[in-house]
C-alpha cells in the first residue's frame, strides 16, 4: 500500500525537487502540490505533509497538519529553539502525532555536524562560518544553528572561548558559539566549523554543489516518518548516527 504525501511549497526549487522524489518512490504517492494560493484544506487527505515553505508561514502550516492527523516532515529553515518548544507542546498535546524537523537533508552535512560534536569536546575555540546563495532569506542557516546547539550540548555546559563577541564583526552568538553568515552569488551552501587549540587548528567543511545532495536524506525522512512518535529534530535520528554523537532526539 502506498503512502499519500502532500508537498507544501511545491512551487519552489526545493519543493519541486521533493515532489520529484515522492513521484519516483514506489511506496509513496504525491496527492497534492500546495502553494501559497492553495486553499487551507487542500491536501488534507494525505497521510504525510512535507513542508518546504517559508519561515514566516511554516509554523502555522505544520500545526494545522498535525491537528488534522497528518504526520509532518519539516524542511523549512528558521525553526529556532523557541519555535521548536512551541511545536513540541503541540505534538505532546496530540496522541500519536509525529513531526520530523530536518535542518539539512544532506548526509554529508549531517555527518559534518556529528563530527563537530566529537571535536567540540577537545577544543575550546569554536566558530562556524556558513555561506549560502544570495536568495536565502534567513541567517544564520538552520544547519548552522543546529550545529552550534549540538556543539554546545556536547561540551556539557562548558562554554566555548569567544572573545570580543560584543563587536558586530564577531558574528552572532548561537548557544555560545559565534556564527558568521555569508550570502553570495555563485554559492549553493557551504559550512565550516573551525576549532582552535594549542598549536593547532581543525576545520570540518561541508560543501553542497546541487540539490542532488539532498536526495538520499529526503528519501530517508519519507521512509522513517510513519514509524516515528513525538517531535524528532535532525536527520541523524533516522540514519543511525545518534549513538556515535550523543545527540539529543529533540
């Protein structure tokens, strides 16, 4: 039996890409391509809602889907810790509800973040530099925010050394980690997590060249969401990486 999927944000680049993956998967059926002009009840009969919309509208779309009994995959950026707390409250209110929030569908990006959580235990100077295409509206990126939060968590309450962060050029502090955002032509996505120690530096870099890097992660999210419960944040929880990193479920 195939699982029906509605894609919200289907007219965007990532939305079109997700629609293609759903259509090509033998276990799923694309039943609705939703845009900002779609009626609120369109796609309500789908078992899964895949949200790749805009940070301003994503929370309302996700909550509406959960309250009508759909399982939800969130690929929209901009889900801060505060927004996730609100979503967690909604999910806990609804028996059997499940939401999978994925800051980045690239397997390489997820691996880079997990490696960073290991390195974070051994270096005190930690900073993140992320670059995206000029059209990306939010900064820091959801991937950078998630990486900073997991890095801080891995340090068991020991804040990284971050001197002179009162100066604007020193970036934005996220969970105590300075994050620097670039928005440039010619870039798809790139993240560096830089570590400094006595007499040495370590840089963990991930570069996205095209949306094709998201294919395996999108498939993994689709295949996992029916078996999830509650709020799950991060693709690492559905591809077997949490044991190595110690990352929290949400």
